[in-house]
């Protein structure tokens, strides 16, 4: 499975190092959020990586809802376990729950379809900033704190007409931002197609922190830093591949 190098298994627990999490964010998701850098003060494992591991271990169900309850830090041993017939919990040995999953309907364990779906979803997530969020914030006249950009995963859900398909692709169909004080609630809706036919919908919800009035100059600096980090990540990936 393509995920194998992004986590390790120790004593029956999944462990994701800061380095593995950062590599997944950059290489698979195209996500250069500083919170996923190994040396970040508030480092956390990308929610998309937890999502991907759940699918690889339990399969893809027709209907699934993922609720992210807590941030996962560096190398925390995690248990991925079923909770009844329709639930999956990701928790540590102290019982702290980081991710709750509800599922129903038909399930596929087809590795190729799951990998294709995962890669498509994660790639779409990687386009959140600046491609989707920048114009969305600009249109609402608000933005996150440029000194500490905070974009957090809250939940995602999917509803598929079938799990017996191939060549899945995701396309953003709607984006909305509601400002509530210093908090911004973002809803992103995607249409899923397979074999060029609509087969379902995916909804992702994000939280923006530290909202303030939109500043074109401050946003330009954030975007410049994003592409600087992206270029540095690409350079590092080339060096790692050749070593």
C-alpha cells in the first residue's frame, strides 16, 4: 500500500512520526501548512493521513462521516479500532479519542479503488489554500491571522451511490465561509465522478482561526511564503529521491 512509508506499527499501535506526517502532507497532499512541519511549535499529523489510514485498514463504505476531535502529535501510539457495527475510533492508550468515524452501506476493500479515491481526495484537499480559501476569504472580507495561519480540519463526510466503480475523480462544486467572531466556518462540497459519471458527493468542513479584516498586502505575503515552502519541499523531495 502506498501509505506504508508514512507510518509504522509498534506493539499493535500505529505511530506517525513528525517526519512521516510532514512528508505525506507535502508529497501526497501538496499541503504546506506550517502546522505539519516537524519543528512546528503546535505540530499535528494531517487529518487526511488519518483518513487515509482508516480507509486502508477498514475499507471504503458508501456513507462515512469523519469527526476530528483532537490534534495528533509526534509519534503518539494510536489504536484504530471498530466501535460496534457502524463506528471506528482512533484513540491513544489513555482513551483519548482523536477521530470518530461513522459508516454504513456497502463496503469495498478493493485496494486500487481505495488508493485512487484517497489520492484524489487528498489532492483536492491540497488545493484548499490558496486556490479555494484565498478567493473565498477575499469575497467575505476576512482572513486568518497572517502571522499564525490557522486552518483546521473539523469533519468530512461522503455519500456514494456505488463502491463498484473505477477512475474516481473529485471536483469542487461549492464553497462557503461563515464568519463568527474570530472563527471562520468553511464548507467545501465536491462531486465525485467515476468512469466520467456522477457517483456521489463529498463534504469537508474546516475552521479558520484568528479572523480579521482582509488585507491584500498581508495575504500576498502569506501566499509568497506558501510558494517558498512549496519550492523548498520540492527541492528536498528531489534530494531525498536521489540519495
